[in-house]
């Protein structure tokens, strides 16, 4: 390293000082200037470099280079006389030229480094893996995506033979042939499937000096293909649903021109697709404004509008909602209800709701609502039950939520990935219920093929036996034997429920005492709704959200008066009855309203709390007709409470099964 003396600490000397501070080959031994406040001297003081106002003391034999940047000829002449033979004296003009060249060189290097960094950033940012080799087959570049797919670092890969990293690589073949290979499938050493394209690197003289490959993880492509397939399936399914719906449906684009109608729309309006598609939304209106255009303008749904449409001038109720994508209105969809068909549509809706409930086989503890102490205790007990395999007894009135608890226990257990099967023991013929649970035995029925029972079908899942008191004693005994000899974590877990008095059933001889003690090792009592009326607002809000989805409505809340009316009722049918009341209230609501009022609840409740003068007789005012209407209502309510079970309904009403069938036929309920 050579020692340097700088004479002159102005701007020129300061530039040379800063330049030499980063040099690995030159050391600034001292810097001098007659001005003690010169900027170069200030830097020297801060860095501990020798400095002064006279250069003579610093011009020693150890100094190999002297920079004169004073610009004074006299100073240069005196320096020239005093420097040793082996010391190089550089005048200011040359020094400044050197500084300029070095600065330009530095800027050029920085520009190259910036460009290299930018290209390297782009190189590492692409999703495709990239790897290159030289003419000897040695890896000389690799990007981060390739490192990720190959599970190596660039430090491990660069400088290694391509065959050390990818034994089956075909890059060397491209290096030899000079011909590209495109979209070749292969498997990397770690099992990742890729699609690779390989290209030779050819110089300006036409010589191949290397090769590189671009490759992409096929799992991403497969995932994308599956997503596209799923989207097509969803589109096909939605179109099938729309076209199979008995509700008339019309869809318009953001300009209000028709883009889709279903056959029910054609049936109600009498207009074909050709008469609607591409035409303004008002084409089907005989009386009233276009709700589609109103929704497109306001970007808000409009519900329950009475209109007259179609060639037959039919009275309909229209619900229209905007289609919003990325916060932009892309069109609107309208559902048209023919009022003359409303009664049949409501029956179909009830059937759809029951179907949805049956299909919803998974519920969790989050689906059980209420903050009262009684329901909290039941939930805590159920959570404990979910962590064990012993049988569980759920006790509570009809409609209190026993099946919901059973489902939540299953979902919270280790068996949640297996089946949850429900069997209403009261709805099955006692003569066949044993085969239903245990299956048919070939030895007992040689002429029939073996059929698995629900215990076997459930596998390691859960079998829920509702209304267990309806089981014949023989089946109870066989289940007791199953608990004693076969019940384990490898067999189906059994949860039972009853709305009956088990102790009374034992006393009457219809329930096995040992079976009772086996089931009640873990017994959970689900409180009726009337004992936890503080939970009604929370439960009602949850049910409201559920019914909004089922009905395609947007009811936001219940009024305070409606809540108080609900809390004043005793709820013999519990949560199930509350759901039915809310669903009827949503039907009774005024068109365009989004709040259920007290009047809607009053009309929906089936109660004996009728005050004098509160209601007037309907138009069909004979006593016999009024009694018939009321009897039909009671029958419908009782059947609904017992999920259509005829035996339980007859017992609940205190009539014979034969009388029940007679009345159901009379009121066309079968």
C-alpha cells in the first residue's frame, strides 16, 4: 500500500481524500492547507488523519505520492524541488482529471450494478424456474423459483454438474444438438411434476456456449384446470337450477337488457326467450314501472312489488336484487311469483326447508345459541361428552334441539370425519326396526341377501337414535348386549334422545332398566325455551339469518314489540315452533319491509291467548267452518312438532291413530 500526501484541502483535495478513503491500495498519510477551516482538514480531524498548515513536516521518505491541488505554481515548484526521487508528484490538473475519470468510472460501475440488481430481481421474481449451464454442463445460474422447486439453495447448485442436481436432466442434450425442446413433462428428484422447455445459448458467431431451461410446477396448472372445471360445473349447475325452478326468473345486464330467463318465466309471461333476450327490461310489463331499472339505478334490492305482466296480464309479486361484482353493478336478477300459485309454492318451500335440514348433517356448538345458565350448562356437558366414546342420553321436550346437540357432539369428537346417521325410532315400524339397526342376518333369512344395518353403515361415526323409548324391548336388550360386548372406539358411537319420561316408561314395563342405566351414565337435559326466554332475542336473530337464506329475503331484525310478544308466549313446541312462527311472520310481512313487527308475530302465533274483541270472525263465519279451520291448524302444528310421525302425533292429541288418519284425509294433509 502506498502512502499519499495531499497538499490543498479545498474542494479538489477533499474529492481526492474521499476517493482515496475507499481505496485498498493507497493510504492518506496526511493532508495540509494554509486555511485551517478548509473542508478537507475538518474531515481529517474527524477521522484521525494527520493534518496541518505546512506540508514540509509530512514530506517524509515514506510518502510515495504527492497530490498538489493548491493551484499555486510556486507551491508546485517548491514541492518539485523537495520531493525524493522515488516520490511521484501529481499536479492539480492531472489530479482533477484523475478524480473526474474515477468518479465517472464509479458512476458507470454503480449503473452496471443497478442494472444487474434489477435484472437479478426480475430473474428471481418470475414464477417459472430457470436454470442454466455452461458448455461443460456446469450450472452457472439458477433463480429462486428453481431453487424452491428443486429444494436446494443457489450456493448448493451453482458450480455443480447439472446431473448432481437433476440426474435426469436433458439440458446437455440441448447443448449438444443446439435445438430447443419445448413443453416436456418430467419429474424432479423430489417428486415434483414439471413441464420444462429447454433452449441453447448461441453466440454471435453461431457457437453454442451453454443452455438454459424454463420449467413450471404442474401442480399449479392442474389446480388452475380444476378451478376452471369447477367454475364450469358450477355454471352448469346454476343454469340447471335456474331452469328447473318453478319460480320465474329473469336476469338483465347493467344496461337493463335481458340476458337470461327460465321456462317458468315463459310460462307465466307468455313471452319466449327471443322476445326477451337483448330487449329492454320493460318488455314484459303491462302495468307499473320496471323494477330491474330501479334496482340498477339505486343498487339496492326491491322486494314484494305487485305488478301485472305478460300476455295474460297476470298478477305477480316481484323481488329484484342487484348483481354486484367487485363493487360494480353488473346487472340484476328478478324472481317473479304468480299470486295464484302462491299456496302451492309455499308447500314446496316447506318441503325444500325440510330437505335442507336433512341435508345439513353437520352442526357445531357454535350453532347452539343462548347465554342463559341452563343452556350454558347443557353445552358444557355436551362438550365433555364429545371428548369421550360412552353413550349419551339427551333429554328434552320436542323441538328443544336434541338433534342439534347430538350433531354438535359428533362434530366436536374424533369421529367428525365419519358419518352421522339419525334414526327416529318412533317413525319406524317396530317389526322392522331391529333389521334397520342391526341389518339382516343370512342365517335367519336364508332367502335374502345380507343387508348392513345402520350400526355397520355408521362405521366409526355416530348413530343417533331419537325417541328411544319407542324401541321394542327386544331391540333394547340387543342394544344393551352391543354396549357390553362390542362397543368400542372402533365401532359406531351411539347417542340417544327422548322427549318421554324414561322413569315412567320403566315403571310401565316398556323400557329396560339395565338399558336405562347404561344410557344415563352421561345424561344431558336440554332446557325448554319457555325456561330461558332471555335467550329468545339471540335465538330469533340466528333463525332469522337462516330463514333469509332459505326464503331469499333480507329481513334485518325484529321490532322490540315483536320480541316482547315472543317472550310472552310459552312455546310448547320450543325452538322448532319459534322457527315456524318466524317463517310465517316473514310471509305475513308488508311488502318492502325489512323489520318483523308485533302484528306479524301476532298473526303467526297459534295460541289460545285471544282477547275479547281482538280478532273478528273471518268471512266464512259459521261455527262449523271456523272449528274446521282451527282443527286443521292444530293438526298441522302437531304433525310439524313430531316431524310427521303419526303415532307420536296421535298420542300428543289424545286420539287414536285411526282417527288421526281420518282427520288427515278430511283436511287433505296426506
